């Protein structure tokens, strides 16, 4: 995975979400073993390609060479290759053995050939036949020797060129033109798409020009700001603790802690999926979130869905906006209006307890789903009998079509999870199993701030060795805020890491981390933490209540973002 590929997938997320797609990204810094699920074994990969209509190839950079290792596997399995414009594909012929187009035209080409099955199948078969009949070891060796002789002759004749221009002209003449209908479609695309490369270059140029040198005064101001934020958060922690205790006393005395507001469709029937929407001061986003559920295709889900909105004592017009959307919804919607604001984890747990379906999908009120998300996630969790299933997410900021990148794009791997959090909360769960393992931890705010509840839950699922399935397609939209909750949480990353290591010592012992530990860079952790990690690496996984911190040897370099390949 590179920035270029991530931007392409995010920009075309709606195209992928509307189709049966398999987007496979692998972390190259983790060893490829039989247990590494991000990699597909050869037989499984071939079986996937044999039932796939198109293999889409996007270059990892501006170097436009022909990715032979990917192309040959596609052709060998009779899968039609659609690739970004490239060089060095001889002796294959574009338009005859595979499809080649500019990056901005790739999805339009895919759409065309998915609608014209005869043309797609003809190209796939032609590529497969040429490969097996003409692209043999014998022919390759002969062409290789001939090329060596050509280069040798040119060098002896004093030619400055290492290739023959005439060869390239002949190649261009052999290239098959695109179908007339496809050419017409591409010519009608907005002109702005034709200048995307220029726009990107100009953007990068101005971004470099705007870069300012670091200033000592700025660092000092940031340090002061951090101290102030920590002080504020400690006061907020105290407030949350008081509200938790007040809610607990109310429950014990039998007093109501929330009010239920149901629409007319909320009857006695049991749905298949409960969508739990947590809401706190998101009046600007809740209606968009609920509209994405209205637009969802749920006919193929036996029993349909219900929506449980947990309003965590919002102080803006969030509740009013939710009620307005509830009235005319085609889905059963229950609004849980809490009296006290006790945080995200508690709101989700209340939603889980009040939900009626066997499966629960977790959705924050500022996020959205594509139309086929719930249907595909439900089919997958039922088929695999998993505790949880998650898909890739597309990050956006502001308008939902202002795409920034991807999240949750790795397959499930506890070894990777021990090093850093990479799976978001937006997932579907077996509700009974989720409640059985304790739901979301409501004590994490005592060690930091809200934002790590999701990571804690995934760690608990991994430690319990419960089955998790990854659905490799972009199915949901994740809103990125300038000031995310995790920015506050990171102020207490050492305290949180100590707490999580104490809690998941056996899991860390089973997968000794290398660069990071439980989401924290090893180089930023103290010596006391280091001593405890050495005990883990030596096999001592006994529970130690005196633990102050733990990360492992200081010789390990700082954690860097993992490098990935498609």
C-alpha cells in the first residue's frame, strides 16, 4: 500500500462498495507464515482469480512499468487484466490480451467490461491462450538471445540508443483500439478528471513551499498547552467519575437512568441486526448517518434491521434531529435518551443490552455506511460463524466525497494487533458473545481519556481466541475530525499502555512485539516499563500488580508506520 494506491481506492470507494470486490493489502514487515492471514496461499489466490472477472492493477508510484508478477497470475487463471497505462508489456498486446487505460479511466473501463461480458471473456481467453501457446520458456529464451544480439550490434555500430525506435512504432501499430462505446463514455467524462495529475503536482509544489521551519518558541508554547490540556482532562475525569457513581446509585435504587422513545415500526418482531448508534453533540451529522441506514439494502437480511440510538445526554439539538429522522423511517428505531453523560463505552454497553437482534453493528453518529455494507457484513458473520466481522473504511473530512484515505485495511492478525491498533470500532458483532466477554471497558478513562475502548475490545477478543473475519472491501465511511478524541488520549499513552499490558500480559507474551507495544512507540517509554517487558520476553507471564510500565529493550528502534504492498 502506497499513498498513490490509497488515494485511488479512497477516491473510488463508492465504485468498489457497490460491487463484489476483494482488496488485498499486506504488511511486509511481518513474516509470511502459514498463520499470517494477510497473505493468500497460492491455491487460495488462484481459486479467487478463477472466479474473478477483472483484476485491477494500479501502479504503486509514477514508475509505469508492467507488473509482470501480477499480470501473469491473472492471465494464467483466465482473469481479465485491467491495468493503468504502462510500458514493457511486450509481447502482449493491449486491447487484445489485456485492457490498459489512464488512472482516471480505470473504473469506467471496469464498468464497461462488467456490462459487456462477451468482450471481457474474449480478452481474458485471448490473454490466457497467448500465454500458454506463445509465451513459453523456449520462446522467451529465443527472444532474450535476439535482444542481446541487437544490443551488441548497436554498441558495435556506435549507436547511442539501447533500443530500436522502429520496434516501438510497430508495437503501437499492433495495439488494439478501445471499443467505440467505451471511447465515447470516456470522452464524456468531466474535463476536471483529465487534469488530476497536474492538480496533484501543483498541490505538492505549494505544500512544499508552505512548509515552515520549526521554532523554539512554538515548541515551548506546545509544551505549555499540553500541560494545560492534561490539567483540564484530569478535571473532566473527575466529572465523569461523579456521573458514573450517580448513575450507579440511581440504578441500585431503581430510579430510571434513561427514557425510551420508539417509532411506530418498533414492534414485537425480532430483527437480524441491531445498528447501535452512539450520539453525543452531533446535531450536524446524525441525520446524514441515519439517511445512510435508510438507503441501505436490507431486503436480503432475514428479519431486517433495527436502529438503537443512544443519546448520551447531548447538550445541543442532537436529540431533536434524531427524533425528526425517526418519525418517517422505514426501520424500527428506538431512541435511548440518557439522563447523564457517562461516555462512549457506557453508551455502547447500554445499546447492546437494549438491542434485540443476535448481531450488533457499532456506528458512531458522525459516520455512515455504503448501501450494501450491512447486507454483506451480515452474510459474512453468519457464514463464518464469527464473533466479529469488519471491512475497510474510507476516511473523509467535511463532505462525504472529500476522501482522505483508508482505515481497517489489514486482515485479522493478533500478532499485528499487539504492536498497534489497526481495526476501528465500526464492525458487526455476535451480540451475545460481545456481552459475555464484558462489552466495552468503562474504566479506561481513568488511565487516559476516551478513544481506546475499541482497541481494548479487539485485544480482549484476540486474547480469548475468538474467531474474527475480515471482509476485504470498502463498505463504510469514517469521518475524520481536526480534533479527534484520540489526540487527547495520546497525552496519556504511557499510562494506557501500562494498564493494557497488565490486562493482556498473556497475549503480549504469545506475540512478543518488535517496534511498538500496544500502540505505543517503544522509544518513548521509560526504563521501568522496559524491565517488565524483558520478563515477558524471557517467558515470565505471571501477574504483577507492582507493574509501572513495560516496553522492551531500548535497542529496538522507534516504531514507524508499516510499509505495505498491494
